[in-house]
C-alpha cells in the first residue's frame, strides 16, 4: 500500500477557503497541515467515487461538534443529498449550522463572490463527474495618484479611471487613462479537472488558465487501461495543458501501483515543460 | 484537537479476525499496525454514529479493489444496509465479493464458528446501539495418553473421555475420567459494550467475562453531562465491571476534551483495580 491519501484540495481565493473533494482522512490531513476547517464555507465534490468524498461525512459532523454557525455550501452531484440526509437521520444528527446543498446539474457559473467566480463543467468519467474553474474577476486599473494630480484629475473621477476611462479636462485637454493609471493586476485562474478520460474538448473550459490540475492516473504505457477505466495518462494530461494554452500543469491522482512518480513528470514534460507533480501537503501559488 | 482516532477494534478468536466498529481512518490505522484487512470475515457495527462507522465505506471499497472473493458478513443496525446500497449504486460499484448484511434486531447469538460464538445485546445510547459478547465454546478435556494406557482405556474411547465420561472396563473396574484426563482449557470471553449510559442491567450480559471493554467518555465530575449525552464515567464503567464479576476492565472512548488520561485509570481503579486504558495500536490478551 502506498502512503498517499485520497483526493482533497484546498484553494484560497477571494478571501475564501474552498475545499475541492474530500476523501477519507481529509480532516486528519487538514489538522496535520494546519488548515482551519472552520474557514471553509464552500465545498465542491467532483463525483461520488469514495476516494473523492468519503471524508465528507466526518467533516460535516465535526463542524457541527465544534458548533459552527455560519452557512456552509456544498456543490455536488445530486444523489449525495439524500445520502447525507439519511446518514444524519439515522444518527439523529441536527447540524449546528445551515447546510445548503447545490446539486450539480448544468454547466456554467455556480458561485460568485466579490472578487471571483466558480464554474462547473462536465468531465468524462465512468459516472457523472465535474470539473471546476476558479477564476478571479477582472480587476480594476490602479490609479497613480501623483500622476493623476499632476494632470488635474479630481479624486471623484478615480472610480472611472479604475475602469479605464480617459478624463476630459475642462480646458479641453484629454487625459489618457494610461498616463495616470497602472494596469490591473492579473486575474488569476485555477482549473480542477477531477477524474477524466483524455478528452480534448475539455480545453474550451480551461483555456489559458494559470494553473491546470489534471489527473494522470497512469503512464502512457498503460494508455489502454487508462481509457477503459476513464482515466488519463501523464502524456494526455500534458496534451490538454498544451492545447488549452495553460500556463502551468499540476499532475495528480497517481495509481497506487506506482511508487516512483518521477516518470510521470518526465513523460508530461516532454509534451508540456511547465509541469509539476502534486505532493501532499504542498501549497502551489497561482500567479 | 487530540491525536486519538475514532473507534475500531480488531479481535482474533477461533482463527477469525473480527472487526468491531470502523471509524474514519480505520484502514490507515490497520496498515500502520500491520493488520491484514483481507483476513476480516465478520464486521460488527455497534451503532450509526459516524465515529463508529464512517471508515466502513472506504474499507468495503478497498476490499473490492484488492479483488477479495471471500464472503464478508456485516452485522449492524438495519438502516446501514440502504445507505451502503445507495453509496455503491451512485458510484456504480459492484463489489468483487459477496457482502451479507445481518441487521441487528434482536438480542442473542448472531454468529457461530467451530470454537466460538458472538452474541449481541442492547446498550443504552441516544440511538439504537448494540454491545457484543465474544465467547469461546466450552473446550474438551485433554486425554493424558500415558495414564489412559496405564488404565487400559482404548483409543476409540478417547472422544468420550474428552467429553468427561468415565470408562467402564470389561473387568468391572471403573476408570474415573479425572484420573486419565486434564481439565479443559478455560473458554475465554470478551465483551464490547459500545457507547452507553451507566446501566447495571448490562451486567447480566457480560457476567464473568475475562475482559470487559466499557466506554468512559467522562470522569465522574462530569457525571451529569455523561448522563445527558448517554455516555458513562470511568467510575461507572468500573462499577459495571465489578457488579458483573468481570476479570479485567478496559476503558475507552475518552472525550477529546481530556488530554491526560491518567485520572480515568485512577478513578476506575478505586472501584475496580484490574483496569487498563485502551491505547491505540495496543494488543490486549484475553486469558
């Protein structure tokens, strides 16, 4: 048996802590890596294979045991709702917090915050399975206050400067936006492709993302097994990253049959050099 | 957060490996303590609170992933059956082995092997909850072959000697059983009392057991909290052990609020000296 745990990822964006999938033992791992469970307000479950959600029962329970009161939003394939209800019913559990269940039933935006959105898209697995795209909203340009004053732009016009407008001065002089502002910081994006077959049509959903997580359960020598089991190879993941114009690729979900993961990296980098292996407990910065 | 895991125990008796309860992470702990999952043929779940069964989904799944073919018997409160069916259905899982579900619905013997039996009895928790008594069958006396020959008992009569019969020799001499046999080895017993209120009527089920596991979630200073939450104190567990005439008491299920467990031992030993704390990964011999 290998020493890797089932899938779970934590993403921080827009001052939110998102939990993506929740395999058995996720709580223990969160403790180990000092991630505060109480900060999670939104959980996304890609599909109902156990290695992606068997830790959810315990996590939802524990949040109640520590008397959470904030809303918790759960985005998951529809059948999970009745399973959870039954698990809570037989235990006579009344959660201490409101749990909102959002069944995944159509592609598109499923969450919106002040500074980011989350979209869901279908991937191609043996059962109903979803990928998630986390994207910061386009940011505003930054006003260079010294320059704006120099050009005589009043502070009341700054909000429009941030949106990119030029300023038409009373004396007929047009202050070009780019003279008094700095470009908006890059709006970052992260795509989680869950468990999936190699399917180039996925590229449309993850086009140009800063970081693409794509499973690579097998190496290319096992491409046929990958296909039969609705999984991908490292090389296939790299082809998706390349075709989608992703900036960086993160491989994961390696079959427990492999103890040495270096060949995954080597294989993928032949196709897409900017590839990394996901390692338990590691934080990856999206930039 | 304390570093203790939810409940699960492994008992070896009658060449069988029994699993009692299966909290989240049980598989990982079994790996850690080198317990072979494949040897388990019977699983007993006391009740449907998550800390006693959330690891079961993953374990049943994994046994299928490693292509188990032997029958597996699961004894648990009835509602678990439909939960498991739904979990397997939504994952499109067909187990590689036959899983027999035995709903716990009446007290008495629920399992019988060549050399042991298992009985279930109701305990007193907030929801339907069961204790289990594991008991070796009465063993046969051992023939002292030298003595038997000396007294002229033919080998064909040995099976009856083992059952305790005297031998009526042809010459009219009666060979007393105890002259040619040694006493049967002690038939050992272990009782698992699950999560329960202090309830002296439990003593009838666990009378004279060699080892009694009784929960002690709290210390006596929290007796009222224990009562309200359908749990017991260390002192109450010791009173059960004492009144039942158990030979030895094993305490467990300590609230995570307590980091120092020594007071549990001290408190229980005042009432019942032969008490031990259950420690993760430790093996307790029943004798």
